[in-house]
C-alpha cells in the first residue's frame, strides 16, 4: 500500500486530517501538499511538497515521486469568498479534482477522497432533514462547483471504476485554525471570542439554523468512509452527513450555560443570503446504513470539545 497524500494540507480540514493520519498510519506514510507552507509544527514530521494543484503535470510528479496511492483532494475556494471571484472559484474547485480523477483513472491513485458540501442544496430542497436525493439547484458558484464535482466523481466511478468517495460536510468547527471564508465561519469565531472575552458581530441572522459538525467528527467520518470496503459504498456522488444543527442565538445560549457569556450583536451581510438557501438539518440515513456513520458531538458536546481545545496551550499549534 502506498502513502496517503493530503492536497490542501495547510487548510482547516487539512491540518486536522494530517494529525489524524499521522497518528493512524505513521508520519512517514503521510505526504503533505499545499501551495503555501503548513502552519503547524507537526507538519515537520511528514514530507511536505509545495505545489499548485491546478498544474496536472506537477500533481502527477508529486504522486509518482512520493509513491502515494491514497489521495485527499481538499483544495477549494469556499462559499462566501467564492462569490467575489466566480470564475476563479470554478477553476480552483474543478481543475485539481479533475487532475486527481485522471490520476486515479490511470491507476496511480487507488482511492480518492474529495469533499462536497451542504452548499449543493438550494432554495427548492426541503430545509428540514434534507434528504440524500432531492433537487440540487444551488445559488452560489461554490455550490454549483460542488454539484458538478459530485457528478464528475460518479462519472469516473461508473465509467472507469475509479474508487472515489465523498461527503457533503456541513459547517466544520475546529479550534486549530482560523476559518477560510465560509458562510458558517461565525460559529468558529464565536468560540474564540467567548474564550477571549470579546464581543462578536455575527454576519448571520440570530435565528439562521444551519447544520454543523466538529472537526473531530468530520475527520473520523472521513477516515471511516475511506476504510469501508468498496462494495459498501453505494453512493459515488457524495454522502449526506449530519452532526448537529443550531442558530447563532442557540450557540450563544449554550456558551452561556457553560459559564462563557458571549456578547453577540447581529449585522447580517451577503452571507445571510447564502445561508438562507441552505438546509436547517440533514438526513444522513444512507451514510448510517452503508458504512455505519454516527456523529459523536451534539451542540453541548461540541461546545465542551471546542472550549477544551481552545484552552490547551498548543491550541493554535
Ligand atoms: P481552506 O480554505 O482552509 O483550505 C484549502 C487549502 O487549499 C488551503 O490551505 C490553500 O492554501 C490550499 N490551496 C488553495 N489553492 C491551492 C492550489 N492551487 N494548490 C494547492 N493548494 C491550494 O478550506 P477547508 O475549510 O480546509 O476545506 C477543505 C475542503 O472541505 C474544501 O473542499 C471545502 O469545500 C470542503 N468543505 C469545508 C467546509 C468547512 O466548513 N470548512 C464545509 C464543507 C466542505
């Protein structure tokens, strides 16, 4: 078995996946790639390659040179940032995925993970317990690119037998890095502000309910999906995945119950329009049935987990 290559390893999810994989398979079996250096000391334990994932030849070289057989292709421009540069977002969210699928088609990569998002859903999908199969008419370029990416994954699986696996992550909440331009960023910011006794101006409405998940759950789900036998994976577009759901008001109340009052004021901006078209909660029964998915953290558990993490002296490290 070859090495595990994380592309986009310097990002929010990449750093968490790096730590989990270093623990699981050993740092020497993990290769890290990103266009920028990785702001975490544990990155030094594994090989790092600075590479532009939109460059097909460079990506092929990295895979061959480092003998990678499993790839996690995490590179993307996120939802809120993406609206400022739609064509750049389309290019960044499509090209690295297509290069990865081509490498898998050619047999260099044997198992590929690529994340989708709840952003695939638009205003005509049911908002509560949004089902796996429903209308996918997103209103953001990020959502459009995720729908297209899901269809490409399914196409390469059906046509060429590529073993590609994907999850529709909700808003991901972790304490190790700063958010990267998503619509759910306020929730990560809320924990840091509460810990530092600072006020927060929230960019969403107080009652805007969204599906969310701890990074710990997201990384565990990703590794469980990747370890499942191929025949268990019935969905090759992307699996719905649910952690918990809450609105900004409820997060502030939950923090208050833990003795961390947060002064939150509301100034909804363009991100509220994006969030308003997304689901309130997700039905993930296929992921449960096919490969045994169960979230560990509800809102209370998420608050405990985040505050413990933020208080560790090495939280940002
Ligand atoms: P992020 O923005 O924190 O990280 C993306 C990484 O990609 C960055 O480190 C960036 O330097 C790197 N990158 C950008 N352009 C590159 C290029 N040309 N070549 C190589 N590297 C490049 O994003 P994230 O939050 O870690 O998200 C990772 C994945 O998960 C994305 O596909 C995203 O769509 C998906 N996702 C994230 C969330 C969330 O809440 N964070 C929710 C749903 C889905």
